[in-house]
C-alpha cells in the first residue's frame, strides 16, 4: 500500500462498538498509516486508540460518505473499511451506495464487515512492509 494514502474507516451506529474494538485490536498495524474517517466514527476510533493519526470529516448523513468518495476518486484512499448495518434504514442510503459504488469503480480493497476487515488490514499492511 502506498505511503501517504489513507485508510478510510466508517461504521454505522450499530457497528461503532465493533469498529472501536477492531481499531483497538489492530492499533499497532494501523499506527503507521493516515486514517480518514467520518465524523462520529473517527471520534470513536480516537477515543479507543488515541495514538492513531485520524482525520475526521463530516458525519455520514451530513456528507462524510461523499467526502470519502471524493478522496477515492482522486486516488487518495487505498483501503476502505466500512462496517455497514444492513438491518436499519438510513436517511443517507443513497450516499452509502454512491461510496461503495466508487470503491468498486476504482477497485479499492473494501471490507463491509469485521471478518473481512481483519483479513484486509493484515494483507495490506503486510504488503506495505515488503515495499
Ligand atoms: O453514517 C455513516 C456512514 O454512512 C457514518 O457516519 P458517522 O461516522 O459520522 O456516524
């Protein structure tokens, strides 16, 4: 993974505890990287892991998903970990779809659940240390 590229972290409300736990488990792996996150998720990650370099954007419903989508379009995101809640209706569902669509268009490694996130974070950080 290219240095300077962001790892993007986002979690829906019902998944924020899972994201905080994920960050805590993987704090050492994530520490060398710059993280970009939607507002509330970023706050939870920083609370759990104050040592991480986290840039907080707007909250998802206020445009945070779109901000991360724009960073993907400009080539600044190398990994997207987006813990989605498939059991709740969201007012900004169109933004969520737009973001996952852009991650697919630009072929960004994308985890939508914790199990995949655990695999992805190890694979990409291991690749990085070989470069
Ligand atoms: O709603 C979100 C993603 O769609 C997440 O936004 P927050 O991290 O601000 O809650």
